[in-house]
C-alpha cells in the first residue's frame, strides 16, 4: 500500500453529501417496511440540510431495498443521524430489517448543471491511508470504573484477519471517569470487521461481563436491544489528518475528551479539525496523526504524538493561535472537566491537558491481534 505524504479526510469541506442505506428485510415484511417509511419521511424532510431522498426496491429480490438521501453538507446529516430524534424516527423500521448498511459519500462530479445555494461539490479528491476508523462510547455506573477497566484490559483479542480483504489493524480503549471510548482501525470493510468481532466468543464474554456495569441497559441476545445500544454508542469520525512517511519511534497514543456546552459539539469538533489541518502542515509539530470523533456534545480527539504532549500542551490540545484558546473556552464545558474559566496561557493549557487526557486501558496493534 502506498502512503501519501499527507492524508486528510473531513466532514467539514462544505460539499454536498449522498447517503445510501442498503436494507435487507425479513421475509414478508415489505408492506410493513413501506408503511413505516411513509410515517417517517415527512419528519426527515423537515430536518435542516435535507434535500430529498428516494426509496427503491430490488428488481431481483423483493426483500432488498435501497434508500438514498442527499444533504446540503455533512454536518447537518451527522447532527441528525446521531440524535435521539433520529433514533425515535427510525425505530419503527427496525422490526422489519434483517440487516442494514449505511454508506456516506461526498459528491465530486454531477451532470445537469450547478445547483446554487445548497452546498457545493467536493473540491478535491480525498486521499486516505487505507484504514477506516470507528469509535464507540458509553458510560458505566459510578463506582464500577476499576472493575470495568479490569474487564476491558484482560480480554483475549479476536483474530485480526477477517477475510481476504479485511483485517483489524488496531483496537484502543480509554476511560475518562465513568466514560469508555473504544476506537477501532480496520483495513478493508468496516462493517464486516465489526460483525466479525461481535461474533467472537471472547468478545461476547467481555460484553456480557460489562452488562451489569452499564448505565444504559442492553440485552445482547435481543438483536433490537443490541442494535439500539450500539447505534447510540457509535461516534463517527468527522476529521482525520496524518503526516506521511515512516512513523517516528517516540510516538505515543492519547485520547483527549472535550465535553461541549449544550448544542456546541459540532462547532467544537469543527474548531479542532481546522486546527489539526493547519498543524499537519508544520513538520516540526508534535502531532503526527489526529482523528476527531463527535456525537452530539461529546467530542474525542485521538492523537499520535511525538514525545510527551506536556512539552507543548497548546499544540497537543489543538488550540494554537492567538484566539483559539478563547474560542475553545467558549465551546467547552470546562466545569465538566474541572477546569472552568478562560484559557489564558500555557499553565491553563497544561491543566486542561491533564484533565482532558483519557486513561489508556489497552492498545493492541494488528501484530498483537493476529
């Protein structure tokens, strides 16, 4: 695999977005599915940024359906799809569905002329590194943190190889108080990898051991309950940037937790993404690779840093520049981190870094998982 000197993937490039849902229904559920779709489509049509959708049925297999929707830009779609309103809206569909796969695309070229005022085309082709990133976050009951950390640190990892084209590259787990964040890096098909992991006996044993400690109850033997839990836990990547070339020997991995003020999660994620994009152009900067994950008002930034991040807390936090610390302070729920107040200097940045840094529970690369 050839690595570009610079890789960048972002949900904040301003381009229109096409979402496709491949739906496989239970036998005989076609009319029930159609009725549920009719009930939800008006609610979806009223969501800001939604431009329209189509519902299509396979000519060869009546149980297979395709839903496509177009959005002015990615952020309004992500805000919608990660909201409780979305979960309530699509819930009637869940009973009909055997399997569902969602794919999201920026629109690069089109025929039919320009469509002014509703978002542009993707300006440049994204250059990736062959790895798909995914994160889950959930909370455990206060007082159970040490037991949960013990469970998560002690599990036997699944086989890294999923099939001829898909493999697990890296799995990293962090905790911040009673919040757990699990990040996964996959080469190949993300959904195939996640299904592979969920079916492994050692993984299911860990998930069952976690159940008594979770704040949100779930029943993994009930597909609807399991699907609801993981849908609420999913935290999509909204930005990824990395320098190319060989990885330095002194790289360490950290996850930084940025709880946002109510309604400010997307703005906070956008700020960090822009900062990381600028910093990636500086070869002397400490951050070698960064991924920003966001769901509602929870923002997590996964960074691979050269050396100790405390040597340059401002760059490690992604708030370099004369006004960026003040902007972050306005968007961040500092009280939730115990660092309320302005960010006026390196001392405050060092304090924020210490409070935002998540505890590393386990970090397994592909060689260790094989």
